[in-house]
C-alpha cells in the first residue's frame, strides 16, 4: 500500500493517535510534572507539585489543567486546594492499544525492520 492509499484506510491506530494527548505530553515541564506525580503514587496539590519544576505556581496550574483536559490526570478539590492524580488505567490502556496497533502494522518479510 502506498501512503495515499494508507490515508484513505482507517484502523485502530487512527483513533489512538490523539493529537491532544501527544501535545499534552510534548512539553518538558508537563512531562516532569507527570513523572513526579506518578512517582508519588498519590494525589498531590498544585503547591506540592510546584517543587518538581522551576516554574511559578500559576504555570504549574495551567500545565496540570492541560494534562487533565487531555485525560492524563484527574483532579479533586478539597476546600481551596486542588489535588491531581494520574489516570493510570486509561493512560496505560491507550499506550498498550497503540503499541499493539503499531506492532500489527509492522511489515513482514523483505520490508521488515527492527
């Protein structure tokens, strides 16, 4: 199949390659926040997460909001404090399905690459 034929064909990879998710994960500060939050293994407040990176609280809050809108994080408000947590199951499911779709698309035979 050539690239023009491939664009007309749809499959699981098309729906799994979510630009919003990859945009959310495409920023070094957001990746640092996600990593810090995942390693904590518990919900953390915006103030706590500010210690993970060298940016202002308002910037951290914006980054966390973007990650939440992309489905990477969830939030819960307790009084005036917002706690964020990783949405582990949905996030890992998307990446597992994407890995399977990429693997299924891998060429066999003489066009196979590692």
